[in-house]
C-alpha cells in the first residue's frame, strides 16, 4: 500500500501549535508503519462528495483527514475538529479526465462567491471588463487541467476576477490560466498515456509525494513550512536534473525558487555521482549559513552526501584554497587601501582627480581586472566608467596605482580580488579541480575575480557550473562581461516565472521599483514580464508620517493587528536601511508584549520573536508579514553614498543598488507588507505607491 502526503497537509501542519505538531507527527508515523492498526479510530466523513475521506482522532479536538483506498493512504489535512471536517466537506480527490493527474478539487457548490475580488475596493461601478477566455472551448480548458465543475467560472472571469477563481483551482490550471492572461503560456506535452498512476503525473507531483520510508516522512514533517523540500514544480525539476554541455544560469524575480533549484541541483549531483565533490556557495557568510540550514532539510538522513557537499561563502572557500596552495593570505581591507592611496596621491602632484575617484577606479577597474602593467591599464575597456581619461591622464593615475601595488607587495598584503585572480592562475588548465561540480547562488553579486576563479575550476566541463540569481537584486557588484571571462551562458540561461513566496499584490507593487527587462553586458536578458503569483493577499500599506513617534505608533498598531490575526512573532520580519536606524525599529516594541531578535551574520530565527535586521541581511529570508520602516529621504538612497560619488556612472550605480535593496526588503513578505517613513519620504516610494 502506498503512503503519500499532500502539500495541503504540510501547510496545515505548519499552522498548528508546537505541541499539536508533535502529536500529529506521532500519528503520521504510526499510520505509515501500520495503516490497518485499529487504534487509529477511522471515522468516515459523511457530508463530503468523496467517499474515501476519513477522519482520524489525533487528540481530543485535533483531527487528521486522510484519503484511503485499497491501494493508498494519503495525508490530506489536519486541524481542529470542525475546521478539519469543513475542509473535507468542501473537497474531493479525483483524476482529471483529460490530463490524468490526481487533483484536490474544491467542490464548486460549497463556494458561495468567487467573482468579486477580495482586496479591490470600488467606489463607482466600472464598465464591464472583457472575458479573458471567451474564445476558449470547454475542451481547451480541460487540457489545461481545469476541473469540469469550474469551467463556467473560468469562462466568465475577467482580469479582476481571475486571481480569485485561480485560488480555488489546482496549481497547474491556475498557472496556465494566469500565463495565458499575461501572454506567456507555452504548450505542454500531453503525457497522460505514458503514466501508470495519477499520483506520479508531473502536475500531481506539485502537491502529492509518495513517502517510501520513515526517513522521508520525517524530513517532510520536520520542516513543514519549507514545502520545497518535498514538492518541486516541474520546471524546477527539469533544471535540477538537466544535462548541460557548459555553464548554466537560472534567473527569476524574487520568490521564484532560484535558490531552491540550486539546493536541489547540488544534492542531485551528489546523489547521482557517488564519488563527486560538490560545492554549494554564495557571496556572503549569512547567505551561506542560510543555505546550510536549508540543506539540512534535504539531506538530514544522508550523512554520506553531507561529507561530499561543501557549503560555504565564496570568500571562505577562496581563503582555504589559497592557504593550501600558496600561503596564508594577509588580506588588506578597504580602510587600509584608502590610507595607502592617500599617501600615494600625495606623491604625484600632477594628479587632479579626487581620492574618491581614485578609489572607485581602483575597485572597479585596476584591482577588479588585476591590471599589473601600464600597458594593461592603458588598453583596458573601462566598462561602466563614464569619466573619460585621455592617455596622458591615465598615465598620471597609473603612477599612483603603481605606488599602491608596490606598497602592498612590500608588506605582503593582497586584496580579495587579487586572491581570486591568483587562484584562477593556479587552476587554469589544471585538471585537478578541488570540486567536480559547483553551484553558485546569488550570482548577480559575484565579482570579476571570483567568476574568473570559477571559470578556471570548471567552465569547460559538462554540468560543472550552475549560477542562480536575479539581476534585479544586485546590490554589491558593478555589471561586467561574463563571456569575456570564459563563462558563456548563451542558450543555457533559464528564467523562472512562477512566484511561490510572494502574493500577487505584494509582488506587483514591488516590481514597480525595477524595469520590465534587465539586460546584462553580454546581451542576455531577464524579462520580468509574465511573472505570476498564484495567491492573493491584502495590498501593501505605504504610510508617510509626520514624525518618528507617529511612525513608531503606526508600526506598533500594524504589528498588533497581525498578531491578533494569528500570525506568530517569528513569522514577522522588520527591515531598515542600515545600523543607524536599528534603534528606531527597537522603539516599536516598547509597550508591546512581544520580544525581538536582532539578526547577525548567523541568521538564527528565534521562535516567538520578531526578527530585526538591515536590508543587506534580508537576502534569503522570508516571512508571512514584513515591516520596512525608516524609509526617509537621505536614508534610502543613503546620503553618505551619494556624497562620495565622483563619476556619473557611480551615481547611477548607487541609485540602482539602493533601489535593489528596497526591492529585496519588500519581497521578503508573503502575505502582508507595511512600508513607512517620515516626511519627506524616500523618492523610491513614489514608484512603490503607484496603483497597479
């Protein structure tokens, strides 16, 4: 007998109190080990359209809804008695007559109204909108996976009501309809005839998974919120298991599952290649810690894989390899580079450029590209630098950089960029790479030297390099050509279009901060149009207050309202631009009966505490409710950064990365977003406030 779980079960399990989850898990384990045990006390759910729905008593009031046939037991839902029975009475499980996939279908007659959008306020009656699917036949909608009893609602839907109808549909049908509405639908292959069981259909695998043993069930139940540990979208699975002749890049807007693809890809490669060494890496220590935590969800019962799958930040990996190959590196920080540059500038009286310009030229051109000679600096294409430098002026500036390089060499110091360039030189052409496969997450923030390092490790081998990231979330590095460094992803660049983390309302509002299309230096484009979220939420709230005290009170009330709705403290995140605004966020908790936790690089989310941190640490996190506060003028974009700008391109870069920071913070929210500031507010919020 097959034992399965559904995503509706893991979702409902995650909403239970801690003690309730424990007894629910115990019941699930017992049921898997012995489904026929008479102690389970099966009770048929009477008022349901599906005769195979049964209820199991978990505790005095807690009920587990299962779907039981002669060949399978499926865990469907768990809640308190009345809510559990109501869930079962409104649903049935059936095999779709056209696609052949098993579906959880909401019984249409149990739903009173799905036409009026839940979160749209209308002051005057608007003219009727055109029906989106007026040219479609019933048979066309069946091919998309629409249940028969929902066809009339789909045919009657317009752009305002479609999202509400989609909430009641199986995910493959909802996704297809939303893609059609946005003009991005691609025909799927009909695979009904080659499948043996409706539960093994790729569309069914989005929501059902066979549990082959106790260990698999334990992983699913230990991490109910991280449903991606069990349920992968077919598009994600294809990327995870694909065979690539060269480097591949997976992109997509925030919440589309890029990191999840990277995690599963690393595990897949380790499983498929028992002797292989796999590296899963990212640009910062906090993100590496987050990846490490997520990885434990996937392989907690496979210690042999953990031994061969290394997770660390790019810098830590580089330091370790440098020490083993060359010597323990003595890294010079930006503060000392500034001191050395200041001293060198004093020695070259002909130089009229500011210190800020010289430091930027060093960071983005000389050090980034490891320029060691006057000829290399004279001939380099200064991509992104708008201040033109005649050869005579370059010669003067180079004399300063020569002094800096000589000083670093004298005291045996090396820049981070220099470290990775030296490693690239060591591994270039060497078949003895320390890793067989490498997956790089948040690759939009990878540097020139780091990319050259990874290219040296494996750009010429099949499946050796996968990059995941979003150009719209780039907050650290200036753009540059990947192709020039030996990483050509043309024809192997994929964009994910389904957003799983963020509601339609929040995603669409946050997208106002960015352009519709982002093109990299090599001409590869990331088209942000056609991205869909398949669930609704209240609209984001954007508040402009007169004083800091008013803002604190507004945030305090909003938090209290969310807690009253049943959102738990650890499901709430609060972000500010920099450390200077942290105390302002702390003041919100004065008089509130909840605790807060200021996150550091280790990114530890404490139960029953609201998480506070800067926007830079927000990457990789997600919460049901998010507050982004202190969005004042001169706070974002940060005035200190603007004052240091000496090149027009640097000014554009500052504005872009500051926008990206705000975008990152806003898109950490799943269901609720509150953005606030004090007059005058950040100019970025003018875009955020535009009605979508």
